C-alpha cells in the first residue's frame, strides 16, 4: 500500500534525519519500508522520494538516476542509504524543481552541476556514483530532505517560487531542465 506523503508544514520535513544503522538494512522491516517507498514514488509519478517525506526521519532516499537498460525509458530507481554528496566542480546551474510534499509549487533552485554520491545500496553495499545535470539535481534535492531543507529555502529570491500551473508564464526566465516532482 502506498504511504502517506507528508505535506509542507509537517514538522518531520524540517527535522535532521538519523543515520540508518547498517545492520538494519538486511532486516525485513527495512526492506519492506523500501518497497513501500518505491510503490509510493511510482504511484505519485515522482522521480525521487526521501524517507522524511513518508514520516520516517532516517537518512534514506530513492531516486530514478540509474541508466535504464532500455533506450528511451525512464531511469531506474536506486536506493541511497546514509548518502554523502560532494560537488565535483564549482559549476552551479539553476532549474525548476517540484516536490511531492507541495506539488502546487515550482521553485527555481541553483545546484551543483556535477556531484559524487557515496552511499550504501539496499543490500548494504558501499557504492559511489557520479552524476551531472538533472540527475545530480535530483539527488541533491532528495539529500536536502534528509537535512530538513526544502526547495523554497534554496530559492535565490522568493520571486523564484511560483504556482506550478503558471510555469508557462515564467518559463522565459528559466535556464534548463524540466520540472518533475521529487
Ligand atoms: Ni521533495
């Protein structure tokens, strides 16, 4: 069953999440929780979902950032446990981001263009990924959720916060990337 998604105003979205004890990863409860998050993300058509968004304050998120086996298909979902993100260039780029915790809004957010992510996958195996552009943006957005940070906090000005329904009216000002909910 899909999980309930915390909406803007819920205190859990503003907490700093706790690391996942690595020994918990192989446990049934954790694996079932990951499956429930995946289902919730799918049902919401999201490209990412962080545990605090489903009322669980632990350092874990899902993001569709792995290359798909089939050309033209959406990226595959990876599970990021206790992630650490490091920019690998100085370059920043702004793009419009949605969020499943407030789908009514889009926010123009500056992010690092290239990042390295170190994390444990859902089997507990340490992994490193290097991502660029939109995929780098998705993991930075989700990782922010683990620190209680939302897109609205990252807007360069409150003028960069708009109703999703009105995005066409402001598109002329934006730079790259399509919006997506995560
Ligand atoms: Ni979000």
